């Protein structure tokens, strides 16, 4: 009986994971594959700014990706 309950719980957890969509920022990070790190921007129109090892050109590419995705 305990095994059936655990299997049911596993199915519920898997269903919850399957219905979640990957956030646009994560999708853009995989699409652009920038070098270095990027931080959240506190300025209008920009979502990413370069952090350690990052470049403005790649931050701009990430922001353009976010714009294309409507995020």
C-alpha cells in the first residue's frame, strides 16, 4: 500500500514539473550561450547587464532575445 502511495505522489510531482514552462530569461541564456555572468538590470528596456566576465554585446543579445520572446 505504501508503494502505491509513493508511486501516486511521484506521478503528481512529475505532472507538476511537466506543466511548468521554462522562464524566457533561461531560454535566452541557452539560446545565446553568453560567456561570463549577467545580472538583472534595474533600468527600463534592459533586462540583463554584464557582470563578472560578461560583455555588453552579449547582454544586448540577451535583451534582444527577451524582446523577441515578448518578455
